[in-house]
């Protein structure tokens, strides 16, 4: 769906913590798959199917990669389109993704670690 990447300077463990904290601050539950990837979800898939746009569900897959001691790439991919909620659900899902993307960018900029940003769609 929508893929976004942030290149960060600094310690990889700090990048992992800041990234997961930013999702939690935006109301997402974070579930780590392994040391470098996690799934962030907000809402309920079942409620989204039952109540549509009144109960949006958002899933974001996040992967962090560090190639050296000083650079980490954070990549996140919105895995839900909100289609079960109709047009309203799709808009709410896009808006939630945009909100967390901008929150991440602001968080990384304030921390002084943002090197590059690539957005691959809404």
C-alpha cells in the first residue's frame, strides 16, 4: 500500500525505541515480531467489518535495518486500506497513516537524527 522510509543517524537501539514509542503515542499497539520488525495496529478488524467507517482498523508493518554503527533505516508499510469501512473508512485509514508518518518525521527531526525521508504514497 503506502511505503515510507526514514534514514536516521545514531544508535540503532535508540531508533527502535523512538520509533515504537511514536506509534504508541498515536494510539497504536506495538507487537514485536523479532529484534528488527514489529506490527503496529489501531482498532479492531472485526469491529471494522461490522461497523465500517465508524470503527477503522489500521495495520502498519515496520522494519528497521542498520548497516553500520551510525545509520538506521526505518521502513513502514500500511497494510490496510480501510475498504471494509467504505469511503469513510478508507479516508480514516489514510489519515491515520499520514498522521503517524508526520509524527515520526517530527519526532526524528526534534531528536536531530533525521538524515533522509522518502514517501511512497499516501
